[in-house]
């Protein structure tokens, strides 16, 4: 289901065009994942890169992203965005299951979590047998992206091999018959991103033109500076209880990419 390397780069680049921002900002909404600025219960599983607090390889990258988040919060309207704690910053490699579907799955099968872990372990083993070229998968910041309920930093691969490694990992996950039998299937194209915050109340008085200008000013900074590079070297299965807690567990499968 995912695109070719060039189609991916072209699509994500198009998301940073002024005309795209204008259309997207018309449709932003308050995120249901937060109430009174606090995360609500939203359990599930995902395959991700280790969050900032567990990823010393990318410490400099995430430090810079923390500064960007702080500067962004100073420039946009108060109460528009609920910032995520920087220690939770991560790249989602494959969405799996969440909220209602997860509740239903564990009600129907008390051993669901263990079956999911085994299936992901098998997918990781399949990926390791692909014998892809030994080279780092590196992704660079392209700009801020506006999602319907969040403001994120969009990433593009530094080269085709960087993309192919993530592409092949996603294939081994989403084509795994064990996972399909558990009711897990691919629902989204890959749009590599790191979420900075979720939208809170969207008031009628929100100056969307001003917000667009702020976004474009950050994108201009990235064009002028040295590329900010995220090295994707490890993937792991993690359970989350909400959008701020991604739980590390020794029993969770991990993979060197």
C-alpha cells in the first residue's frame, strides 16, 4: 500500500506548500485524545523508534526539536496547542491497533497481547532475513505539517535506501498473516513525522493566516540551516496508554533496522 520513494518525497513536499496549509488550517479540530489539556485513556500498540528519553543516538536531533517546540509555543496563539513532553518524541514506524478496536480485541481474547508480540517478533525475523544493504536509515526534517488534530514535523528520507528499509519493515508487518488474523491491517500511508502537539480548542477568532506565517517561518529556517537528521536504527513494539506514555517492556520485540 505504501508508495515508491519518489512518490513519497513528492507527496510530503506538497504538504509544505502555502496553498496546502491554507486548505488544511480550514479543517483543524480539537483532538479527542485530550480533555482539559490532560491525556485521556487511549490504549493500544504501535511499532516505533525509541522515544527521546531512550534514544541516545538521536539526542542532538531531539534537543533541537525541543527548542523548536518551545519557540513554536511562544509564537502561536495561547491555548491552541497542547505540547507533548519532549521525552515522548518518536517516529511511528507502523500503526497497529488502538482504542475501541483494542478494547474489543482483549475482551474477545485474553491472550491477545501475547499473540501480538509473537506476530511482531516473527515480522522482525522476516525483515532480518531480507539482507538489505548495511547502511543507516536517515531521515531529515522537511518542515511542519498540519494534520487535522495535530501539528507535526514531517520527515523525508535522505536517500532511497533509507526509505526502502522502513518500507520493507512495514511490508513484513502488514503482510504478516498472524497479524491479519488478529484484525490488524494497514490503514494509513506512511507519512513519517514526529508530533509536537495536539490542537486544543479552536476558537472562531483564531487567526489562521498568522498561524500559516509562523509555520512558513519555521520551514524557512530549516531550509537555511544544516539538515536536521534522525537516524532510524531501532524499531520496537510498545504499548501506549495515552499519547504521552509509550511503555518499555523487556518482553516487547526489538529490531535493529
